[in-house]
C-alpha cells in the first residue's frame, strides 16, 4: 500500500480528485468504482470543479457504486442513488445509463447481487475503486467478520454503522438494517484502489490498517494484499500512526 499524506480534508480531496480525473483522461471509457459518505464528498466537489474548468469528459465513463441500503426506494432522500445524483452525477456529463448502483429494492436480492458482479466483469472490471473506511474497518458495507472471498451480497449492518449513519436520517430507527454491498473479493478485483481517510475519528483504524494482522476481523486490512492500493489520509487521520 502506498500512503500519501495530506495536510487536511481539502488537500486530501484535491489529491484524490487528481488521481481520478487523470484516470478518466488517460482512458475515456474508464470503469470507476464509487463510494458515498462524508469522506468522499469533497472529492466529488473537486471533480465537478475540474469538469467545469478543464472539461474532463465523462461521456464514456461507466460507474459502479459499492453499496445501497436494502428496502429504501431509489428516490428516497437517503438512498445512495439520490446521494450520487445530488453530489456528482447531475453535475458532470456522465450518461445515466452508464451509472450503476445495487438495486436495494430488487424482489430477488440474491439474483441482483450475482447480476451486479456479472455486469462489472462484463464492463471489463473496475479500473479505479474509491473507498472510505468505517471506524470498525469496514469497506463498502463489509463489516468485521466478512469473508475475504465474498462477492456482492446482502448484509446486516453493524449497530455502530447504523449509529454513524444516523446523522443523515431523522431518527436512528429509520436507518435501514440491511444493505447490498460489493464483497471484499469484488473490491479486490479492481485494478487500482484509492482509500481516503480524514479526521481524528479515523486515526485508530488507520493505525490498524497499516499495523494490525491482515484479518477478516478488520476488513480493510485486506488492502495490504492488493498490488495497487493507495491511501490518502490527512494529518488527523494519521495522528495515531506508529
Ligand atoms: C459508502 C461506504 C462506506 C463508507 C464508510 C465511511 O459507500 O461504502 O464504507 O465509505 O462508512 O463513511 P464516512 O466517509 O461517512 O466516514
């Protein structure tokens, strides 16, 4: 894993957006794996600015998001479909037909999961996967204990994850209990991985990411086995790194 140190959230976002826009400029039909959450918001803002200022072209780009809540309608204000439209897709020239998120409302969720992995591989596989990290080491919604061999699957969210995400909902009871997520194996098939971490609340897990044993108990440690993983973290997130 390569570590890039950023001063703060803004610098992390700028550095991440440069890597992503460079990917898109060097391969115009790039397949991007995308994430939601607070950490990656600034990166999307920077990519939008870059699109406006430098004309980076997304017309042939295809995107696959990591995850979506189960049981939330696509148009629900808290769905990841809505997040992606609001924070990125509506502001660049990506074609809606080329953007993919798991359908958390599919009647046959198991089939939906298999179809999602198939679609990714039919697209040629993910060139660059963007990731955040949970305080418990989750990537996507692969909570501690997830198998490193997992493909896209239905998961029960950890209580700590529901609490962390409750900030977006009116009440914690409204946070879905399940989600569909790309599995660890699906993520690891990406040609390049870019994980972002910002803030002191990520400092302990960042130290584990680099120094704890590679184990399913801390899903993100699997990235140490990836040949092309880059971590961009700000000073606060690196403040407990030994
Ligand atoms: C989001 C996702 C999650 C987040 C993680 C960090 O699509 O898959 O793994 O990346 O929960 O979330 P934030 O950035 O809100 O701290």
